[in-house]
């Protein structure tokens, strides 16, 4: 189990770095969805985020398990990574 | 009448795929004189250099491709029936392809015939598709999906497939609905106008640093000819790769204008006045 707060900082850091300025003025918290009903990332961007997280975490994060379940929020992504 | 006949052909193709595929060719030939296919006017807007005779030949060719593609596609809808694979002519270039590689096609020519080629590739093949491919040994099918989550899952499968050293087959004009692509487009010059291509294949190449090889199928007298383009190297900019793909497609269609399809016309903006 990884430290959730540390993982959360990593995920929010990637969102801010990869899409600088894109989420300004929008709600950015654990509840918001990554997809069209939230941050508005498209399918390619969602995968790029998951791959970035994998690289930062430094091990296989099994993104396919997360994607199988459909809609992913920021919090669900953090929980998934923190459980590894 | 045309609609009824094509529908009948599709029904036959489900039960008797091989017979329907053979009939499709005859059927296309019989109806060709009745202005079937992409109109010469529309073709002239894309290929202004073509003489009336060449435009007529291209129209007939587009009609033949449409009818035979319909028969092939219909035969793929029932997984328990062996699809009507046409005779694929030998192509040494195809056998020299080595994974990891992105095989990228367009909905032109005899597109559904490409399924029969994938089993010949030396390696695992993952096909990201929209239901126009039948299950085959050594070929894993992944549906493109209807929302961003399904599409993300399919895209991730493709990334994983390439990273494990396989082939990924996809289309550069797939996922086009209601005048737009589902996951973003790249607009690049082609045939003096602008073509809109789906981002997916180029993003896949950029992320996995894998080359793209254009691949299309064309009817010929002895069967189906498979044409492979030169590999397009991966680049940081998707536009760079898209421009190379469009250049290849433009040159191919200039040489074989009858291979163009209604899909191509949907995504191609001819030059002003064209």
C-alpha cells in the first residue's frame, strides 16, 4: 500500500503539468470525473494520464482493471494507485 | 431497387458467403452501366485532371468495390460462418513486416478483405475495429467502443499490444460519426484540399514510438492485391505523421481513383473551386 496523500499529489501534479491551464476555473477534486462529464479528457488523454501515473509510480499499475469498470474519477484513480 | 438488391445480397452473404461474394462481382458488373457508384461529378471535384472516360471507369470501380465490400462485411456478422475470404495475391512486402508495427488502413477499395491478410503476419495481431472483422487464429479483436471509457480501454489494449511486441491494425478514418471523429482529428493537406484523419493511430505511434505502415486492399483480376506503403516513422507531432499518411493516400488515390469511397469524400474538403 502506497501513501494516499503522496499518490494524490502525484496525480494532481500530472494533471497540472500535462494540461497546464486547461482546468483553471474548474472544480478539481477527488469527485470529478476524468471524462466528458468532468475534466473533459478524451480517450487518448485518459490513457496518457494512466501511463504517466504508471511511470511516476514506477511499477505496473494495471490500468486495464480501472478502465474495465467505466467512468473514472480523480479519487478512484488515486485509490486504485494507492491500493497497489 | 439498388437498395433492395444490395440488401438481398447481404442476406445471402450471411448464409452463403462465398456465393454472395462471387455474385456481388457479377451484380456490380450488370448494374454498372446505370450510373451506380460515386458520381462522375463528385469524382471530378477530387480528380479534376481525369478525362471523362477515366471518371466513368472510376465510378464503375467504386460501385464494384461497394457491392463486394457489402457482401464481405455481411458475411462477417456471423462468427460461426467462415467469412468469404477472397484470394489474396502473394505480396513479399507483407511477409517482410516485423512487429512491433502499426498497420493503418483507410475505408477505401476492398477494405473488409484486409481481415484475411492479418493471419499471415509473423506475430500477434490486435485489431481495433467497429465490428467489420471476424475472429481468426492469432488475431485479437478489440471493439472501438461507444464512449470515452470503452475507447480508452481499446486504446490501452493497443498500447499494451505494441509494447509486448505485436502488430496493431487500425484505421486512420475510423470512428467518424455525424461529421466528426469520436476522439479528435488531425487536418492535413491531400489532393489539393484538406483531409481530416482520426488522431488515434498517430497518438499510438507517438506514445509507443512505433512506425505506421499504410495498408489497403485492391481488387484485381486474379484476386485481391494488398498494397503496403513505406513505414512512417514515429514523431512527436501527430500532424507530421498524418501529413505523411495523407501524402501516401493521395498518391495512391491519384493512381487508382476508383478506389476512393464515400467515407473518403466525407472527410475530404476539395480545394476551393474544386
